[in-house]
């Protein structure tokens, strides 16, 4: 159950800190400093207040805030020593499915990063797919210390926004989630295509894909729920595969064997995790088109 913002605005400081102290990893002092900035009109305002309190702290506290974060794919994750939401976020990014070589690569990058910057590599992993995460890690290893400290702090603020959005209820909710949706139209019959099996996969490499979601279109030609929803859409390359041939056979169309269009793949990129990516398909047995809808 979420906490009403009105309650947070009026409760004693100790209760405020007890409820929000874990929004910033191992740093309840951030919530304590933000308590003095109450009242907050919106969840976005509360998040801004927490971030301002963290940014205004002495350099040693700000550095300690970064140093207190768990290492990605490191020993803490294996031994269950990090927060449950962090474990779930790492799983979404595919860090629980690393091959032995990928795991070794991550450990080497973790060690190199800590040696160079003196803090763990911090990334809001819920906003990244596996390929995007690897690319971000490699790019940030080449950064300069001052820039990297600012980047790491910005990632801490992103993580805090997602955690806060799960905890607090009020108007002005933070925009921390996106979605991928689809809609299939039968342009021969001029109506939505019901019963089309669709599969969403993430393209991790040029040859490897990872299943993300499966669904079947309803009477409106849409899936009952988004293919991804209620969380950030991880940055990456995706493909929706539509079982178009099965659909046309089921509604009684005579198709050559093999059919001209059987499984139709639409590959697209996600660069903004908090946006809505609507990827419709308008199709006949011989043609199809798509666009980014709304």
C-alpha cells in the first residue's frame, strides 16, 4: 500500500525518515534533511526536495552516498546482500542470465571502474537492456572523474525516483514508467485482427534474442495489457513477431505453402524508457506496414 503524500507532510520527522530512509541506498540522512523542506505539493516535488538535500550535502557525505551502492553483477548480487528491488531490477536487465564470459567481463569492468573512480559503477538498470548496459559501462569507464561523479549521482536520483514512485501516492506522480503496445489491423477485411499471436523479444546481439512477452490480440486487435508496462522500458533493440500466417489460415483464407507472409518481424529501437512505444501492424496476406503510433 502506498503512503499518501499528505501523511508524509504532517508526520513526525522520525516517521518520515523511517518510511523514506531507504529511497537513497544506506543514506537515511537524505530523508532527514528533506523533512525540513516540507510540505511538498506533489511526488515530483518530494523527489526534487530529496535530490536537493543530497546535492547540498558536504562532499564527503555525497561520496559516501555513491560508495554505499551495490555493485552490478558483483558478489553482493550473488550473495543476496542487496535490496530486493535492486535484485529485481538487475534481473530485468538480464544480469541473472550472464554467460561465464559475460560475467567475467562484468567483474573485470567493475574492478577497473572502482580502481579508477573509487566508487561502484551505479546505473539505473531498470532503464537498460543487457546490450545497453554493457555499452554504458564501457563508455563511462572512459569518463573523467569529475564528470563520472555527476553521472553517478544522476543515476542515484533516477533510482530514487523509481523507488519513490512505488512508495508514495499523490497528484503529480513522477514519470518513471513507459510501455510497449501493439495493434493489429486486417486491411483486407477492414477490421481489427483478433487472435493474432504476438511475441516481443529483445535483440541482445546480432544473433541472440531474449523473450520478453507473449500475448494474443483481443477483439479490438490489441493485447489485453501492454507487452511491457508499469516499469521503464529498457533501452535496447526489440522485435515484435506477429504470427500472421496462422491468423489468416484460421479465418479461412487460402494461402500458398509456404505463405508469402508467415511470421512478420518488426524490429525497432527504444531510446527513452519513460515513453510509450506503440507499434501497430496493418497487414494483408501479401503486405504490411507499421509506424510509431500513440
